[in-house]
C-alpha cells in the first residue's frame, strides 16, 4: 500500500535573475499566475471527478455487499430436507469414494503408421 505524505505548501517558481520593475514584468507575473491558476483549477476538476467515481464505486460495492449478505442469510437458515424415501433412486448428495476409470481396449489397433525423421 502507498504511504501517504503530509501535504506541503506549493511554492511559486523562482527566477534566478531579478527582473526590472517594469510594466512588462508585471504582465509576465500576471501571466504566470494565470497559468498556475488554470492548472490548479484543472487539477481540482480532475480530483472532483475522481472523487465522484470513487463514491459511485463505493455505492455499488455497498449494494452488492447488501445483496450478498441477504443471500447468505437466506442460505444460513435451516431448510427442511425431504425424507430419504422421497428422493429419487441414486440421488445421494454425500460424497463417495468411487473412481470411474475410462474403458480401454486391451488390443492395439492395426492401422498404426510409423514415420521417422532424420535430422
């Protein structure tokens, strides 16, 4: 199982060279923040979709578990077995140790063809 890491803060990208304080630099910063905002919104949408799929699957599992539990409780209840005299002849539900081997003829057929290959 995957180990979970503690959430950590996402730091903004840092440039190595300081830019001059100009209008273009401000627009560049705005562009970077807009791109990061768009990426984070897409990631949140993906997480929401994934969460919805997981919730749907959990609901399916719960329904299936309840159905199986109901079937198990029905099977758990003792049933009235018919008396042995009313069962058809040879219908025993107890395991037996009989082994039925396939029938084999003791004589070999005469139509064998032999083929040899030399390498």
